[in-house]
């Protein structure tokens, strides 16, 4: 999986238009995460920990959107595989909640938050450093470094709390991470196909006009 992620990130980073849309998609995913936090564990005035996490996710959504505009030269509306990105996030949230409830017997909103956050931040710790190495834009690399530092600042606390709750009900984090791996692989498959298709289209010569084949035939 790591090699596949590295390869597709290197490919999309070669084309500014593709990278700008990729950054915009990352912004969307961070925004989806922030919105889920605000609608669940932060629907009332939350703890410092949760509020800090919500702040970070919102800042990341803003930072990636700003960078997408910087790379593109103007604010854009296009995204790269937005449906696949949305499916990954929504399916992960739903399937982890269903899986956890099979152990707890009833929905545990805070555990669901801990699980989804742990799985996504584990993924971010692989994805963002690989993207930092692939990007040719200094501003993108600098921001990714800040994002990784911010994710690490609360990841350990959240993951420890998640493991403690899972252990109490006889569940293992490994099973949850395997579920995330399967869903992210589906997202990467769609991303690979989109990047390959658009990279090929970008390299095609301009289409012949309707009269050119006729002229050549007559010659």
C-alpha cells in the first residue's frame, strides 16, 4: 500500500492542475472530519481536547484550500476523486461505528469518535509525509510539516483512550485498522485510475481538425 500511495502522489505532483485539485480534495476531507466532530462530540461546548482537535481540522481544511489556490494560481472549484474521497470517509465512519457497537451492545458516540480519529490519523501519518516528499512546492511541503506536527500532538492521547475503551469490551484496534486499510485501498484504486487517465490526456497532441484527415488522404 505504501508504494502505491508514493507512486500516485509522485505522479499527480508532476502536474500543477492535478496537484491543485488534490489539495482541494484534502481540504474537503479535513472539512468533512471537522464537520463530523462539530455534529457529534462537539455539538455542545466540548472539552479542551475535542475543541483543540476541531480547531486543527478546520485549520487544515483552510490551509489545504489556500494552497490549492496558490498552486493553481486562483481559487478553484474542481476536486480529484471527490466521490471516492467522500465514500471512504463516510464508509469508514459508518463501518467502524457498526463494528464497535457489536462489542458495546449500544452506540457509544465517544468511542466512535475515538475510533474514526485514530484510524484517519494513522493514515495521515503515512499519507502526509509521503506527499511532503513528492510535492515540488515549498509552501506545500512546509504546510504538510506543520499538519503532521499538529496531528501528532493529539494522536497519542486519542489513540491511548481508544485502545483502553476497546480493551474494556474485548476488542482490538488491529481489526479496526484492517477495516480502514480495505476502504483506503478502494480510494487509492480510484485515485490511481483518475491520475493515470488525466496524465495521459494531458500528454495527447491536439486533436486533428475534421479536414486534416481528408487533406492527407488526398495528398
